[in-house]
């Protein structure tokens, strides 16, 4: 089988394609944790204003990284972690309090 001759215009077009340009990704460095999965998990706890804030911090951390602000992304990710953990703890306390009150007032 013979190979088709390589057209220099096709090669130049592929090199200029933004999908094949990986220089922008290497300039940002490694992505800091934004704790998106943890903040989504915390949204299932009954502490609604707090877990929505954790989710917003997580999305803001992702957007900061995409804008090139590594330090801001790291700071917002850390805030998302703290607020998500607080939301989970508060949610577990609400569930425990509800269960305690429910089972202590209903005599069998």
C-alpha cells in the first residue's frame, strides 16, 4: 500500500487547531482540589443554606483555576472544604436530634 502524500496545509491547520494546543494547560500547573464531589454530597444533608454556599465556593474555585488564578482557586477550594464539612456535621446533628425527639416521645 502506498501512503498519500502529506499536504503541508493540513498539517499546519492541525497544529493551529485550539484542541491540539496544550500550551495553555501546562502554563496553569496542577489543578488544586476544589472538593466538588464533597460539596455535592453535602447538599443531601438538611443544612440547606450552608451546603449551597459550599457548592458555590467549589464552583468559584473551578472558575478561578480556569481564569489562571491558582492561589485564588486554592483558597476557594479550602473554603469549600471547610463549609462542606460544617454542613455535613450540622446535617448529622439535625438528623440525630430529630431521631432522638421522635423516638423518645413515641412510647410503644
